[in-house]
C-alpha cells in the first residue's frame, strides 16, 4: 500500500499545499495513493496519535510519501531514529522535496549511505533552520517589547470584575460563585484579585471575607 503523511502544526493551518504536491508527484510517477493521513499537531516529538496509529498499520513493502523532511518531525535525533525504525519495518520512504533521501529501488549499500551520511547532514540542516527561526522569533518579540508593541497573550476581559470583587469581599458571594460570574479559572481569578488590590493600594488588612 502507498501512504501519504501530511502534517501541520496547528488546527488553523491548511494541509492543501502538501496534499497538492503529493498528488502531483504521485500522478507524475504513476502511483496510486491508498491512504492519506493528515495530522494537525506539533512535530516537536513523535508522541502524535495519528502518526503512531498510521505506523501500526504499515507493513513491509509499503510506501510512505512525505512532502518535506520536517513534516516527519523537527528534532534531528528523533527524525533519524524514526527513519531507522521505518526502514526496519521494511517501509520505503519518499521525501518529495529531497529526492536523494528516497529509498525506493535502492540497494542496501545506498540505503546505508543515505542513513549515515546524507540524511545526517540534511537533518542537521533542518534542525539548524528550526533554531534560526526560533531565534528570529525571540529577537522580534524582544524588540517589540522594547518598543512597547508586544502585548503578549490576549488578556481576558472582565468589565464587571470590580463589582463581583466587592460582592466577594463583603461575603455576599463565595469565590466559587465569583469565578462562575466572571468565567475565570481559579488561578486566573486570584491573580486578578492580586493585581486589582495592588493597583488600588489594597492590603491583606482590607480583606473582610475570604470565603471560598
């Protein structure tokens, strides 16, 4: 059987680009894709439910097509270990964007060269690219913070916080009820309480009720 594995990092991302490339490749090579496996999850490791479910179904002689090496994963060491694991299963692999990695119709010697030389180099390059992108992102955030343009995670809006806070402090409602009214989790609620009391110069001596 021929499998196509497609992965994006988040549910908001589209898999169309990868799917189109794989279909185009399969058509050009006269291949019939029996199963298309799509996964929307980070590639930081291989603890991915969809990928692992696919791997269980793979059998010796099957073909796995992937558009890019980093769709398999992002970590150089883990990619190499997974590649070797697939080869031990007897699965042939095609990386569309890197034909030199394709194991179809390769001799044992050629497979060894791929695993030990070329693949090592390309995996290293993929890892370096990932680190470079992360560094650029971190630098961009740091610059934005210096310019006062980085807001971070969007703050949950609670326009009636002060009113609910007063009801809680005077004992009219419990903290649990206050959280329900504000639609806040426990940690977020108490963090907001601390921020509100600090900004209003309130101290522990002002507390008249701490009913949970």
